[in-house]
């Protein structure tokens, strides 16, 4: 329909507003297009939940007064299929918000039945006022469905040619990337002009954009290092070392993402990863989108915009120590993880201090444990069964890795006592060379052999009762 659109190549990141057409998302997924369905909080039908159940990315967010939780210019295309949103009303705020998150030169696709000529005319006038070019305007004679494809300008030149500069361009001090609890504005953000600015050039085709970094990226070495690190961890440990059946995993969340390295490492798998960037951390979400990966801003003191039992696997790398540094308790986050994790789902938690592990263990014993479990030690140690283990997990697995565990425990039996006192079930120690060598979170002065002896590089793993009985045999 549009010659310049090559699905799965130059068009990788798509936002589907309203989640009304799951078939649209499914068709694009076959073409290597990653489409995020945006469910609206006032929807009468839980279409975002349907998308998540089918294994498609989706979030739920209010869309009326505040900006959407995304940086500016990150989506290659945005689709609205019969979503019923009055785009031109209230000064065109909603369409201006779409303009903010749409990449320069990106496409806005609108399909609906127009039964109100005045509404259609008002929308056409407003899209013209923000200099969107109409590439396609067709009507299906059978369904009477009208399809319009607009393209956002690639430079600021056309803005200067407007006779009536309404809506006006935003002030220079207006941060287009600020998105958390920021009210929508009725102004046009200028388009980046310098090659040193993000958005001045279209990113490389997929999958090249995952590994080829643009000129404006100053953190290139850090991105490469993080990607290599997570590739080593995922390939040597997560895919084979902790018993996860990845054929049953589809919806994944990285709860404390930096550059999307964990998601990039999982890209060969048949999963999608929601990269969550905490709002109080440095804003790297635009880099994640530039790599062709999904992400969102979020504050973990609030509920995440999704339905219960939405995700198959949650990954929290140093999230709880981050919350502790900001005087936030891990209990609320653990409860939220319990809400959004599916029964039988997995959660992998990596952190650096044993006290975080103790606090997390306590809250997990209240949130995730039921009444029956098992306990064993594995690795270079003989397997034993402990009579102290009397609880089991409602959800499948928790994994915790601690830094400085050697210093705190140092050959003592205190750790076993802590585990017993806090009523933790289904504990295993995985002290493989791959995990030790692949992690940079362990103290360097301890060798691999000493680490194994001191129970370092520990993974505390909780399993469901069915899995426990099979392993116990």
C-alpha cells in the first residue's frame, strides 16, 4: 500500500492504540514487527488482557490528560483501528501526544467507519495543521471501512511554512522525553536536526539495529559490555542451568532494565520482553527502543499497568537493593510480582546484599508459600533432605543471587538457620563455574573453589510441589 513501508525491516516498533484488532498484531508479528497494544483504562472490554493471553505485548494506561509512559520519537508506526478516540477534540491533545512519541518520518494508520462528516473534516483539518502528509486514503466498498495513512514530517522546515502556526511549537526548555505524570501539552515538539541528536536519522533495519549503534549514542561501550554480560549469563545459566522450560515461556518482564541487554540476549528465543525503566533511574528507555526492543517507564511503588497473571517470567536484577536505597520496602513489590505472575511462572531475582535476601525471603514466605515443600543441596555437595522444609511454592521458582555472601556467611551454618527460621521452601544451591565466571557481582578476591565451599554465588530456588516431588525422587 505504501512502498516505503517494509514490515520487519525499517518498521520494527509499532503501537496499537485500543487493542481492537489482535489479528493485526499477530500478522505483524509474523513479519518480525514488535507491536505493543495499548489498552485504555476506560475500555469496557478487557482487550489488552486478551492480547496478553494470546502472548502479545500489551499494557494498560490512562490516555486523556497525562503523557503516555514512553520517550519521544520511539515508535516507527502507530495504529488505531476503530478505537473510537476523538483525536481532534480538546485542542487536539491526544493527537499531539501521538505526534510526540511517533518517530520523525513515522506513520500514523487510522481505520474506522466514518458516519459523521463533520468529525472527519475536523480531523483532516487538524492533521493538516501539524503538517502530516496523507499517503493513503481508501475506502473498502464492502465493509465501508476507511483507511488513512499519515506520515509525520522529517524536518522542521515545513513547520516554518505554516501560515497559521496553531498549534504552536513547544518552547525550547520543554523536555519531550519527560513522560511520568507529565500533563499533555497542546504544542508541537521540534524535530531533531543535528546528527548528534536522537531522532535525526532513521535507525538501521531490523535485526541490524539490535547490534549497530547510532552516532548520537555516547554510551556505546557500556551498551556493548552489558549486552555481552547478559549473553553470557543467559546462555550459560538461564537457558540451561536452572531448569526453566523455555518452550512454555512467552511473556517476560525485565523489572530493572538499563540498556535492554537481557532482552537482547533473549532475542533468539520465542519470547518478548517488557523492559521496565524505573522513573528515578537514568533515562535509557530511548536507547532500548532504538535497538528494536520494547520498554516503559514505571515507578515500582505503584501497580504496573497490566492484568493479574499476565507474565510467565519476571527478572529483577538489583531491583530490591535499588528500592532499599530509596527507602522503599520490598514487600509491596513482591506482592505486585505475585499479582502479575502466572501460576507456575518463574521469577529470577539477582541482588547484592544478604539483608535484601533475608527481607525478600520473609515477604516471599508470606506471599508465595503454601504448606508443603522440600529442601536439598546440590552442586559439589551431597544431596540431602531437610526435615525443616515444610512449605511449598504456589508459583514455581524464585532465584536470588547475593554479593558479599562469603563475607557474611563465611562457612557458618547461620545461613541454613536463617532459611529455616524464615520458613523458606525448596532451596537449592547452584555453584557452577559458569555462574561464577559469568557474574561480575561477586567479590573478586574469592576463587571459584572457595566460593563453592562458602556457598557463594547462590541461587535460592523455589519450586512448585509437583516439580519438587519429581526432583525429590
